[in-house]
C-alpha cells in the first residue's frame, strides 16, 4: 500500500517535477470536489467494484508505471471508501497524491495534501505526520518554502516538531523514522536556497532537537532576522550537514542501521560544501 511517500521518492520528485504556480493560500473548509473532479475516472471501471479492489487495481497499475490508470482507480475508490472496512478517505487520498505527483499535477497534489491535514483525515498520529511529510514534498515541487509550510501547520495545529520529537523520545520505534524523514525533507528544501531563507526554519525546531550539532549558534542570527549577511554559503551548508548527521544517528540508534537516503544526502551536502570554498 502506497500510504506514504518514502524519502527516496521525495528526493527524486523534488529534483524532477515541474513547478506549478498560482496556488490558493487557504484550503480550510473546502470540499474535496473543489480540488479534484470526482467523476474523472474511466467509464470502463465496473460500477459495482468495491473500494478495496479498486485500490488494489490502482496499486497494480501504479507498480507498472501506469499512473493515469492508477489515478482513475483511486478517484473511483473515493466514491466507495465509506463502505470499506480496511481503508479510510485519507488512505485513498495518499495514494492519489502519489499518482498526481508522478503525473506532474503538482498543484492538485498540494491542494489535496493541505485538504487532508486541515480536514483531519488522518486516523492516527503516525498517519498525520506521514501526511505532513507528503505535504513538504508537494510544497517543494511547487516552489514553496519549508518555513512557510511549518508556519501554517503550527498555526492550524496539525503539526509541530515539538510534538513529533516528544513522541519519538517516548516511542522511538514508531516515530524516529518519521522525525528523521521530516527533518530530511525540510533540510533538503533549505539546502537549495540561501542561508537567509533557510534559516527561517530555525524557529520551528525545538531547543535541543539536534543535540551538539555544530553551527547552530551561527545560524541563530539569520533565523532571528539579524546578521544574515555574515553567514557564508559554506557555513550554511555546515549547518545543514551537521543536522543531517544528527538525524542519521537517531535512526541508527533506534533501528541499528543507517538510513540510506540521509547518508546519500550527507555526501551531496559535503560535495556542495567543498565547492563553496572558504
């Protein structure tokens, strides 16, 4: 079941997808039909097909790279999901987001992620954090900042790093992967921009989250809106790299293995840092 977008896919999508423009700034209270045409599925689909079977066929098509067919089955499944004993509306929407991203419909995918979070479609905390992970992927595909998404999430009350960090401390097996995944996506978005822009995310990380990672003090000034000009590209990438290394250690301490995606991104940041010079 493609319920959440994995970090490796997040990286590929962030690099490859075309950017969309003109996204609405608020989605609360919108109906799902305002975001996607719920009748946009093939007429060849048997109207008696049940939700679970429609999702299974959508997943089969997705696995074969036929994202348009997968999209159609997921849209159809939304009509039947209320009678499913296995899946909820949020599950179907997560699969649909993934298909939309592969089809380049990044604006609709973003709208749908925002709808899922604001309408509280997640059946549990793990799902909600997974929705937020997908949201960051969609935001990046649309050229939006991590700081902007974290600010909106905090205002609306559906995500904060403080909440997730507390859960990861108390239930590491369940939440450390999500915590490192969200950190990965935030820092991946930031590393492509300037120190001034990226440092805005500082306010959304709780005190002590990154332990003794070096460079945090230097980044505190641009995060507070002062001294941004004194932060070099190299220093900024040091900040990113050390945060990623801390996230990698969380993962290893919890699961007794290193996260391949984070390790690859660390190598990439190190290469960028070497290019940045002194």
